[in-house]
């Protein structure tokens, strides 16, 4: 116990020193570059802003669950950093994309880690964004005057999906190629806008190098700007309206300081999430499929993105209409708060909305787990089809044998070449 | 009102009828009555090249009455011999067939076939004629997937008669050929692999000159495609025996329609079927079997190793190239074993094994590198837990200091 107190005492002293020295050194660096007490500071109140930020206070009810939004932002930053590092080596052309990803994984120092952090970051950001959304939904934090911010958050979720969907193609392997082909086929069936938007996205009658260029442009140029703009709006509105008051009444007291109290909470959650991301990236690297071959449907389609898992499970168990119904349900639920003007925020007083929300989030989680179990859905399953047997009792067999079923995936090493035969 | 509607409908019907007859009258008046045959007048090879009803059946295309339409050289087409002669009247003329890139020897070949002998010599009503296989009015060229004689449709076309037990009983011909074929190596290559180089019924029996091959013809027939196997077989002890018709060649170990593969682990069983318990032959068979089985498993191991390397993101083009070499040696084993040359077999087996070991080592090295990645988990978790513990301590410190309380 004595040792424990000694460690605590040491850590406390260390923190005090760190705080003092960090504050001092940060101010020193700022002063050195003329940001403080210099020509820039004289026109921009940076020092004042810094001090205000340090003194910023949050309502007392702000707790651990309010840190999830920050963690989502942290994962977004992680994706930007790893994405920029990947773009140093990645080549967005049909000829070079696959080989460049191979090089990143096997030739670049820690390239494998950067790549898998990007893959797992893209998965976890969906979870944290949805958990953050669920928190806001069940806290009824979307109610006026914060409904605009709910909409901004919703758009950000779509941007996250768009990031994942466009990034999915970039490895340019068979799984990426055919999952995107299927996805675009589904999108083409959306009434009115489906066909045109697929033409714009695909840039070619089939998914090709043109599609890869377009997806890359969306992934690294267009969507980051859209995301940044929406994030600015999202954060500005949070600052403007403040954190939503507690469910059972207005916020009381002067609250707690953002620094260090809430930042510390966010830091701990962020460290936990980063540790989980790193662990997943190290233990479960994304495997490589065969290079994308437009003329050959793969035997299996391995899903590597949570949204693909969910849509696969919904399609597998409920069919395309089930998937559509779930999407419409989610959209309706997302837009519901815009029309839900009732100021009542307690969960028990709004049973319908709460139940529907719980159904959606639980459904998403269940579909994800089911999709992970499915792992891979063969495009054409079932035993190898042979022409119908003939017998004297049966009617004469048709003159034309039926079209044979697609061949099962050939073994990887000799795919597309000689088939192995038993001597 | 209803009367007006009726008049309009009748007028419409009459106009439509007149329109249809005007269309057919100018080219092929027969179709005004023979509506079921209209498809044949517009679809298929004959329609494409302007062959009309009267070119085969005779009659008068411009006649307006039934007797007038059927007068003159009218052929009904129900007589099988007449059908053969009718088709042959054009298809045996090289000057007419040349422009379509068609041979003109089919009618003559048909005469030499078993089918032709039955029809033309014995006048057997069950014997097939041209239209039995090629259909009657809508005749597609063999390259057209709708044709009865398109490669994947040929076995089904033959099976229409040859799978009919009642019909074949008269000729004492078995009816299991189609069933065996579609499960055979050839059938699987054709139906599943869409490999049109794979022989169908006509590949071994001939098309128009269809006859079962004789015992001495079998090795030559199979050897037309399996050339290296035939050379190895001829060089070995079995080749000499087969050429004197004392051994049924390929059929000694593989069947005709089923073309069963002799699996690596069944070589000894197949050899002992003829050679019995002869110790010398059994020892040799065991040695061959061991080489083939080992090479087979080596190849599987090599294949798995390349798969692991590919999944791990390694560049595998070189490894795939090495695997292809192993596969080539393995396929060479398949040929050489027909010559029973044990030294050559042993050499090939060792080559497959060597490549397999090489690829397995590369996969192991790659797996080792991935295993080393897991060592990072130690510092990651240490730092993560330390940071969380530090944060927790600091939070406790804040609470104790009362900074967390509402002010």
C-alpha cells in the first residue's frame, strides 16, 4: 500500500510538473513564433482564446458517454493520417493499384500497420459514429434547438459510409471489385436517380480503371472537404447550443471544467479505442484476394467492412427487399427527430420512438454479427449442376444440355491457367 | 355504338389478315396456311441463305387454292430415305456448299455409318435421318448455341435415342453412355469448363459416319488428343501388346464413356486386376503409386503455400511461376507413368517435391514475419494500460482536490 501511495504521489507530482511545464513551453513556443505578444497576436486574440478554452466549463451531467463523439473525431483524424501515409505509396490505376498495396504491406516499413489501422479505423468509426448517434437519440439531444446539428451529424454518417464505399474499391482485388460491382448494381435500381448516379460514379459500362480513378478522387479529394465542412458546422453548433441539458431538467450548477476533467475522460476512452484499433490491426490484417479480374466472378466474396457485413446479412436472410426496408426504416428514424417537436425527453414518456430506435440499433448490431458469421457469400452456391439424367422412363432428355453452373473458384495459384488433373 | 365498335374490330382484323398474307405472299405463300412453320422461314441457316419451302417441298408458292398449292413435285418429308436424298441433293454438291464454307461429304459419310446402313440398306424405320439430329425447319448452324449439334448439345441429341431402353433393346446397345459421359472427365470439361476441345460423342465415334471404334483403334482415337500419353504408352510394355489387339489399350485401365481417372491411390488395385498377385508387378505398381501419391500431396502443399503467401500480401508472381513448374512436372508424371519408366517417374517426383519444399519455406518465412508483428502487442498494451491508469489516477486526484465538483 505504501508503494502504491508512493506511485500515486509520484504520478501526481509528475502531472503537476508536466502541466506547468507544458503550459509554459506551449506559451514559449507560441511566443517564439510571434503568435503571442507579437505582431499576429496583436491582430488576433490567440492568447485570449487559449485562456478561454482552458477555462471552458461543461455542465455537470456530462459523463463518459459524451466522449464517444470525440472518439469518432479521433478515429477520423487517425484515418486522415494513415490515409495520407498510404497515399504516398498507393497508385490509383488498374494496372498498379494491387501491386502498390502489396508493396505497402510487404515492402514499406510498418506499411502493414498503417494499412490495417486504416482498414480497422474505417470499421470502428462506423461503430463509434452509430454509438454516438444512439447516445444523442436516446438522450433526445436532437430536440430543438439542436435539430440542425442532428442533421449535420446524419450527413456526416453518410459521408463516413461514402468514405468506406469508395475506399472499398481501392485495394483492387477480386473482393473489392465484385463487392463494388454488386453495390453499384443495387444503387442502379434506385428509382429516378439510381441509373444516372451510377453512370457518374462508374465512368464506364463496367467497373474499370476509370471507376478506380473516380473513387480515388472521391475518397481523397471530395469527401475529405465535405467531411471537414460538416465537422466545422457540427462543432460550431455544439459550441453555439452547448451540450444538451439532462433528461430530467435543466443543467444545475457551474459544471465541470473541460480541461482537464472532460479532456482526461476523452483521453482515456481515446487510448482504449486506439489500443483496440491497434490490436485488431495487428491480429486481424485484411487478407489479399486475387487481383481484380472483370471476366471472372470469384468463388467467394470476403467482406472487410462492417457496412458490407450488415448489408450481406440482411440480403442473405431477408432478401433485397429486407435490405431496402431496413434502409428506409433507418432513414425514417433518422429524419423522425426533425418532426418530433415534443419537448418531452424522458425515455419512458416516448416509448414508440425509443422502441423503434432500440430496434434499429439492435438490428444493426445483430446483422453485423450475422454478417461476420457468414463471412463469405458465394455468388452462385449449390452443387455443380450437370445436365439432367436420362432414362427410358423419363421423357427424352432435351436436345440442349442446360447451361452449366459457374465453375467453382479455381485454386488460387493456377487460377486462369492450367487445371490440375490426377495423373 | 357497339355496332360501330364491332365494324371497326372486324375491319382491323381483316386489315391485319390482309397485311400478313401480303407479307408472306410476295416471298413464301405456303406460310399463309402453314403458320406453324413460319419460324423456319425467318430463323436458322436455311432462312438466312434464302432457302424457301418450295426448294425442299416443291409445290406452287403463288397458288391461291389448296390443290394448286400442292401440285407438281411435292415432297411431304415424312419418308426418312427421301429426306436423306433431299438433303443430299444440295449438301453433297461441293459447288453449292463451297460458298457457305460447308463440306459436301456428309451424305456419303452417312452411308458408311451404322445409322446409314440401318436406314438405307435395312430400311429400319427407327434409324435416324438428317432431320433426326438437325431438326426439321429451324436448322441452326453448329456454332449457334441453339443448335442440336452445338458441342454442349450433342450428347443430349444422341441420348434422345441412345438413352431410350426400349428402342436400344432391339439393337442390344446399352443406354448408360450419356449418364456415364456427363460424369466423365470429358463431360465435366465440356459442361463445367465449357472446354469445347473436350470430345463429345462425335469426337470418338464420328458424326455422320458414326461407328463404334474397334479395339485397335481405341489408342489411336484417344491419342489424337492425348498425344504425349500415347507416345509414352507406345514406348512401354503395354503399347506393344495393345497394337496386336491382345489388350484393349486405354480401355484396359479407363472405361470408354466414363473415362474414369485412375486416382493416385488406386494404381495398385488397377494393376492387380490383370496382373493378379504377381509380386514383381505389384512391387512396381507400389513404387509408381508412391511416387504419384507423394507428388500429389506435394502439389497440394505447394498450392496451399502460394495461397498463404498471396493472402498475406506477398508478391507471388515468382512463386506462382514455380508452382506452374511443379504442376508441369506433375502433369508429366501423368504421361510418363504410362511408359512404366520408374527412373524418369522418380526424377519428376523429386522435382515436384523440391519446389514444394521451396514454396513451403517461403510461406513459413512470411508467417514468421507476421508472427513478429504480434510482438508489437506488448508495448501497445503496456502503453495503453499505463496511459489509462495514469488518467484514472489523475481523475482521482482531481476528485480528491474537489475540482470535479460543481462549483
